[in-house]
């Protein structure tokens, strides 16, 4: 298990070495997953212009939820409401999309720059109320770091 500052240093080093956005994103997901033993599934869903979230790199059991519409489930609701969601018990959510029957709590942290939502970090846990303030703050730090990488990628794409 590592701490978030160590993870961000490793990610900065990858960027400095010129590793691709995709490789760095994969490392960010794997590193985030290792931040807390309560994180049973960790992934990134990227928001596309058609208002569909598409699953990117993830750690954990495969999921059928590769595409999620904005407003659907916890992930889609977070985007629709433009806010992070920390759901202590998913069994109490009527529009919950179950990735696993073992999931009890879910955390969605938006990767955003101002009003622009690039993606989100989605984490499931088999424990009820798994995401305390410390866990949320760690994931938020990774999301904030990734937002700068998404911005840099968009700027680079605009120049080419």
C-alpha cells in the first residue's frame, strides 16, 4: 500500500519520461487501487461528447457496464449533478447499476477542470460506508492531478 504523494511522484516521473497518456492513466488507476485495502474495484470512466461514459483502465472483476449514459446509475448521476458522490450503501439506491453483487459502497470522484468534466474515478467496496474523509481526499488528489493531464492532452490535440 502506498500513499497518494508517492503515487503522484511516480506519475510525475512517468510524464517526465514522456510516457503516453494511456500508460500514465493505467498507472494512476493501479496506484489509486493500491491506496486503500477497502478499494475492491477501481476504474476510470471517460466522458465523451455524446454524454456517454466509457470505461477505461480498471482493476478488479470485469464489468458489463462499459458504457453508461449520463444520469444512469451512480456514475451517470455524478456527471448529471456535476458533483462527487459517496454512497455508503448502494442497496439503498434505486438506480444503482451493480457491477458486483458483493459491492456495498461506491465512490465517484469527477476528474474536472472548472466546469469541464473529463472523466471520473469510480471505486467500489465490499464494505458498507468504506469511504471515509481520508480515502475521499486521496482519490480527489489523484483526480485533480489527472485533470491537469487531461487538459494537457486536450491542448496538445488542439495544436495538431
